[in-house]
C-alpha cells in the first residue's frame, strides 16, 4: 500500500515519465527504481529529478571497443580485497584520460548528456569481480562535484541508495575520499528509507545533487542482490565513470 501511494505521487508529480514503477515481488523489464518504506513527497520529487537510468545507452559493438582498449591493462592488475578506506572489496581500478577515437566519441556522448559544465579530465574505470562489492558510502565533495555518470559493462547489478542524515556527512575540503556509515552509532538519526536501482549491462546512470549528497550508495553482492522479488546475479562488472569538477577544483 505504501509503495502504491508513492507510485501515485510520482505519476502526479511527473506525468511525463515513461519509466514504470512496480510492486515489490513483481517483475518488469522496464522497471529500474524500487522504492522501500515511506518517502516524504519532497524527497521523492527531488530524487526523481536527480536520478536517471538509461538502458541500452551503448551498443555491444561499443562495449567491445572499450574492452579492447582497457582489458590489456586490467589483466596486468590483481583484484584487491583490502581497499584503503574499506569501501570496496574485490576490485581493480585505474583512470584514463586519452582514449582511442571511437571510444573517445562514446565518452564524449556521456559527458555531453550528463554534464552542463566541465568534467574531470580522467575517467574512472572500476573492475568489480563477481564476488566483489561496493559498500555503502557517500563520496567526498573534495574529489567530485555534483554529478556522477557511469556506464555498466558486462553484467546487470543492483545499486542501493539509503537516505541518511546529511548533517552527519557534511564534509570539509580535508575530508576522506569516501565516508561510510558509523556501524557503532547506537542512536542513528538517518531516515533510512531507500531505493534499489536496477542497472542493466550497457545502461547509463546519472546521479546528481540530492541523490549524490543525501544518500549512501552501494553495489549489492550476490547474497542480497535482488529486484522485483527476483535475484539479480552480478558477474564481473566494469563501470566507466565520469565526474564533474568540485567547486574548489584548480
């Protein structure tokens, strides 16, 4: 009943949306957002404005061209399971500034769609093993601006965003790269309502403003990865992530 009221609110607030939202335990190939618990109308409205999922953003041929460029380098790296800030397990990562011409066109298509201003020159490449996970965290404003845009390669996955008390996550320029929830917080003030987002292979997600700063985000492991009541098995997943410049970037 709660979810049905939220769907009704979304349709009233955003009558132009073509995205379908379904009940939990229902499945639909056109559903990407699955809301849980009671969302205040303003947060729901802001989130729908600031979170976008575009399926089939790149073609299989474009995927092959990107893999042709990055795989020789990734294969020389080992998967790591002890990230320095404990936010990622089972991953290899690198950054790339210069791309082959065809792939540069793909990267520019992401930038032109997702960003209004200048983006950071280096593109983040994150290779997550099948057993790898990204734990809940909020990115620091020191290293990234208001928008993240990522293309998912090789595997479907589920991203979970949980509403937090943003005052606890206010960050100074000297803050950590990623801030994780305090597991020892005995009196949490986080609202805790959340959304699961299905990220199909070859899709693009764009996360802006409130979705960036007022929610933790994570990629679920296979022991809890599900959507619409159905398990979503994540195999190896590579994400190609563009970011815009922080306000104090020089």
